[in-house]
């Protein structure tokens, strides 16, 4: 489907629908007061899971690489593929149906696909890596935010910087948000962003603030996570009205929990793969660790920006600096195989629908890396328990 995109006229949003969606987002967060703050989640229970096999085709293009997922006001889901171009097709996103009930049976339906479009209205190249889509969220007006990690290259002409953009639900460019220059690629050695370690996480809070976070430490902020020590990432708050940063906070990543198998082609890693807003300044963070030849360990973490959390937007180097990070409390640790489900490369989290018993749900999705032998397009549903 290279060079093509769909017009989704049936998804036109009215002002009333936009306001209803914003209200629904606040309700999904379980807000208990006018300040948009929510009571912490007591626990999470595995409800069910399913997978679409790698190699699943839709409209002549391979489905996969799902790195971001967000529930829309109409109950469908927006999903973004991390196909950079020059791999399986033109960089694209999807509208999905995800159906499940209290029995744990989960069904996935691919409704539509479309291309993210550049400022001039054309799709990104199908035969070259110019973008690396990793996250998607619904804005309060019904449009979509999406993030790219860019593509590092030692040759400046082939180097594409990371960014966060806003688009219509048809994929048309709306604007690019302003993010601190510290997130840009410089030399991949002494300063700036590390290759493939930039924007994996986006979140939109009930008050409309958009948050973007890198996957693992910027070079000036210290070493990457290891088996011996953790690292730190930056969570930047963006004013939705101006598109400008209005604060930045440190999130501490723990050390890698499991080592790679002997003789593995590369070592283990750990990173912040997504964040979901629960209330204003409150999130569920997804920490995704991978050990080659062993598997994935997933942690879901309750984290907050409190009055004690340091705004580090003026701190050029977090390594050696004094600051108070966001709070961190593990809600659920899922090691390798969890309650009979072998965990895949979980990179996305969103609210699901409410069950008949009144309990909210969460939906997780995995990026299968288009790897047929060992990975699949996995979706996991969790029930939220308040006590």
C-alpha cells in the first residue's frame, strides 16, 4: 500500500464528541476529585490474552510492529506500527477492534490502516528509513499525537531527529510539538540521544497535558541500564495549547532483572516502553526488559509527579546531579511466563472498556518486530482491582 492513504470521513468528530471523550478519559483514570488525581490501583489480574501471528496481512501489507495503542472515544483502538519504511511497507497506523469479556476470551479485528503523512501531505518513503514510529495517543479534540525515535546515522544527511507530532485521524499533519534539544541526536557517543533509545512513551492526562519520555538514559544523563545498576529517563510535560514544554521530571529505571543466554548475539536491556495517564501527574509506566535467548520481563509501575518531584528542565546533565525523581511503586511484575502466558515484547498500554462488574481494564500490546519464528502480535487484558 506504499504511497496510499485512506480518508476516514466516517470518523469526523463533533465538539460534543470531543468533550465526551475528554470526560471519558478522566473517568477511565478513576479520578476522585476536582484536581484530577486518582486513588492508586490496588492490584491487577490477568483476564486473558491472544495473538495475531507474525505474517498476518491486511490490505496487502504485513500487520505488526505495534508499539503504541490508545482507546478512542467510540471504543475502537488506535495502534501505530514501528515499520520505519524500507522494511514491510510505508510507515502506518491502524484502527482496531479489541473485544473481550469477563471470561477472558480476547478477539482482535483490524478495521483500517492509513499512513502518517508529512507536512506536504505525502506519505513517508516506503523504501528508506526516515522515521521510527513508537507511540500514539488521542488528543482531547479527537486528533492523534504520535512519536518517532528518528533514525541515527553518522552521516548528517541520513540522520533524522526524533519528534512528537499531531495528526488528524486520517493521518494528515497538524503540527510538530516543541521538545528540548537535549533529545536530539548529536554524535551518539558524548552527548544527546542514544540511537533507538528516545521516544517510546506518550501519555495524555485528564487536563490535556501531553507527556513524552525517552526509553533509556540520554548520554549526558549517565550510562544505560545494566545488570548491576539502573538509569534515569526524562518525562517532559507539553502544554497542549502552545505545544511548548512546561516541565520535565526524572523517572528512575531499575537494573536489568535477567541476563541474556550464554552466547547470545547481544546483551540484555531494560527501558521505559510506554506510560498511561491515570490522573493528572499520575501514570502507569511499562518497564520492558529483554534478555536474548531468555525472554521478556514486564513491570507495570504506579508513578507520580508530586510537589516534591524536581523539575529538571534546567538540569543539563542528570549524571551526578541532585534531584528527587517521580515516585515509583510496582503494581505488577510479570516474569518471562506469567500465569501460563509467555510474555512478548510489550511496548504499549491503554485503558480498555469497563466490565459488567464495574471494574476497569487495561490492554497491553507487543511489538513483534516482524519476527515470525519467535514472536507474535500479542495482546493482554488485565482487570483493575481497587481493593
